């Protein structure tokens, strides 16, 4: 799925798509939030949750790799 199509989906369908098709890259904490970074077809998606809660508050999507700066040390690359 392309960036623009994903952006038009409601949050519940975005979440399902990430679980089924996103590649988990990294996780981090920011204040009282747990963030998870996923790579998708032509974009990245960052899920935001309150620590200890299951519900996703929102999903930040972006295409600019400069936004990955805070994750560089935490990204898990698949072994070859």
C-alpha cells in the first residue's frame, strides 16, 4: 500500500495493516509514551501508545528518512 492510500485509512485499519504488512524496526520511549517504528512500502509509520496501554493513540507516517534520526541506534536489521 502506498503512503497516500494508507493516510486515508481510519486508525483501526491502519493498525491492522501495520500488524499484517509492516516490518518492525525499533521501539523507544518518549516521556510517558511507547513508540514503535515500522517500515512499509514507501513510508515509515510510528505508533504512539501510553505506556502500559494496548490502545494506539495515533500513527505518525512519514517518508523523509531524516525523521529516522532518533531511531538509528535502535533499529533492528534482519540477519542475512
